[in-house]
C-alpha cells in the first residue's frame, strides 16, 4: 500500500505531468482567438456597426496582452490562486456578455461591453503566466521547446473550442459565448493544483529528448487531424454522430501525452533520474565551484568587451576569435593574481540582465517592439476581422476560417521556435532573422486577402496564421537572449502591449473606418437604385437604421494593402536588428558552434 502511495505521489510531482496539464490549460487559454466567431453574434444582437465591433476587439486585445497584474499575482500568490482568479474573471466577463446577448440581462453601453470583454479575456493572462512560469522552472534547460509548445497550444485553442462547439450542434449561435465563459473556467479549476513548480531540474532523464519528440509528433498529428476535420466539415454535410466521433478522437489526442508521466513513474526505474541530491560530496563541491567560476567568467567576458580594440570586429572570423581568446586569457591571468580588478559597467551589455527602465533606453528593444507591433499587430487585425472578411467574400460559415487560422497559428509557433533555434544553435546567427522571414510571409498573405480571388481566404489564413504564430515563439526567446532572464516577465509583458497597440491602429483606425465607408457607399447605391414606391416605405436614410454590411473584396482591399506594406517595413526593422546583434549572437553561440 505504501509503495502505491509513493508511486502516486511521484506521479503527481512529475514535471511531465505538470507540462501535460499545462498544455490542457493552454488548449482553452486562447479564448481571444474566438472573437472572430462571436463578434458577428454581438454585432447583430446589439445592433453595432463595424467601428463599434473594432472597439470591442481592441478591448479584447488589451485584456489578452496586458498581463502586468497577472505576473505580479503569480509572484505573490500560489499559482493555484492565480489560476482561480483567472478562471473567475473569464466566467464573470464572458458570462455577463452571454446574458446581455440573450437578453437575460439589460444591455450595457459600448464602454460597459468593452469592460466586460477586457475583464473576461484578461483571465487568460493568468492561465498563460502560470503555465509558463511552472514549466520554465521545471525545464530550465529546455525553455525554447517548452515555450513554443505551450504558446502553440494556446494558439490552437480556437480550433479546439470550435470543434467542441460543433459537437454541441446548438441552433443558438450565442451558445458559443456561453461555452467560452464556462468551458475554460471548468478545465482550469480542475487542474489548478497540478500546474506548479515541482523541482523539475532534479528530474532530468536520458529519455527527455525522446519525450519531446513524442510531444512534437502529437502536436503535428493534432494539427493535421484538426485541419482535415475542419475541411471535411466545411465541404461535406456530416451527420451529427460523425461530428461527435471526430470530437471524441480530438479529445483522445489531447490526452495521449499523459502516457509520458505514466510510463516514467510506473514503468521506468525510479533511480534513473540524474538528480543533484544523489551526487557524491566531491561532485557536489565541484559543481558549486564550477558555478562560481561561471559567474566569474561572465564578469571577465564582459570585461573583454571594454578592453578589446575597436577594429577587432572587422577582422575575419578566425582571426577575430583568436585575438579575443588571447585577450580573455590575459584578463583571466591578471584577475587570478590580482593584477587587475575586474570592473563592471554602470549599465548591462546586451546579453546580460536588464531592468525594464534599462531596456527602454536601448534601440534594440524598440526595434523589437515596433517590428512586433507592425507584424503581429497586422496579423491580429486579420484574426479580429476574420468573420467580416469571410462574410464579405460570400462565405456563410466563418467558423472554418477561425479554426484554420488557429491551426496555422499553432504550427507557426511550433515551427518558429524550432527553426529559430536551429538558426542560433547551428549557425550562431541572430534569431530575429526568423522574425523577418515570418513578416515576409505575412506580407504575401495580406496581398492574397487584398486580391479577393476564389480560394484566397484559405491561402491568406495559412500565411497570416503561420507568420503571426511564429512571432510569439521568436520574440520571447530573442528578448531573453538580448536582455536577460532576471526581469524577463516584466520585459515580455511590455512587449506584448505591441499586440493591442497594433490592433488599435490597424483595426480601430484603419480597417473599421474603411469597412464602414465602403458599406455606406454600397447602402447608398442600393437605396438610390430602388424603386420610388419602395423608397417611400423607408426613412430617407435607411442605411442608418440597421448594421451596415459590406460585400465584396473591396471591403478590405485597401486595408490589406496597407498592412502588407507595413509588414515590409517590419522586415526592414528586423534586419536592422539582425545587423546590430550579429556580434552578440556570435558571442552567445559562436563558441558552441565552433
């Protein structure tokens, strides 16, 4: 009995169980990506125009990205308490919106609806923060894959929730809002005591690499399966029993990764982990001594930057590294005998730990921010307006495109983290070059949306989803490399403000204004073309009595062209950042590369 209890305790404290539970939390944490599906319901239920819907979208983006409070509470409160706060916010915010849309509660003014949308969506920042904090601490040597996979599941959550909604087969479209309010809250509350740091650095196993490959395989299978199911449901009228079967298989695919902690706990030797506590005393002392040396070496390497000649970076790579190595050796020797006193600069160098105020005066930080604003901001505008974009091109079912862009967003995050890691690890080249590639892809995607040719919605969602998702795997890693990990949470939360800022500009001030302008023109033309008898039955300005609807590619033509041009500007900014940080990445990864 005691043995079984010990196994159960080991299972509940297994870092892979925490990781799998975190992927389940993230699978319902991207509720903001469903705004394109619920916005038409809100628009027609409350009689909003596109400009008012755009303001709700900006409120949603602010709630999704402003996570300063979530980060602070995750440091002060236990993570389960932070998850509970997020679940309650989600339930209250979107639950109230559902009550208003279904006329079970009195309607609020637009600013009141904005507060509800902000409050409800802000709950997911607690989900994201708690999952990332737990898993990064449990997998300190695998931050890249961990962040990419977790952020990927957050991006895929839109497709997952949409498929579950399809299984419900509710004739009431407002049921999707109810599911957004209740579903994520139930999942998070049921898992909130599992998602936590468990001393994962002491659970390193030789099978970790194969475990990650298994997770990657499940991710690719899950994305492929969802894409096939969504396309089949869009092209063929399926029986409800078949849809329920498809959804059941989806849930099973989400559950499959639980096999990893089960196998590690119940079927592998419990003594196989490489745990620090099992090291002999001499090895522990050696480990402590090497840690002290690492800190000292970091100081010396910073001193090399001060002492090296200015023209050394212009030399060929082999000669440059040779001279730097000679200077480094002299500094080590001088520091060892006390001939020089190693000094530190007043401010940190790129690659060291920055505070937010120190980072804000660095051009590299603002290059990342503005490039992210232009690239990810334009992608978020497409996500927020996807319902209206698909309707304007004659598609009745907008859910398929919301699901598809969610799937491509997921794959973009997985691929962005994977390939950008190859760029830095194998070639010691700046990671932002991967961001530039993603922005080129997005620029082409916006052009497809502008053309409005048959089938371009599918190609556009593919390119925009991949490019947008890649940003959120590349930017966090690049920020941690250039500005350190000590204050990473604060720096990252500041960078995420670029998302709603871009949405405010592109969706609130460009896309919605152009859409309403074109819709008003079309309404005037329909009214002027109507017969005199029919016009006498209406007011003199009938187009003002109901929500304006725009039809045709013209609705988002100019907007898409503008956003494509801004993505090109983002590419230029990213390449400037690449040029400025070549030396930094050569120092960070060049030694491992050579």
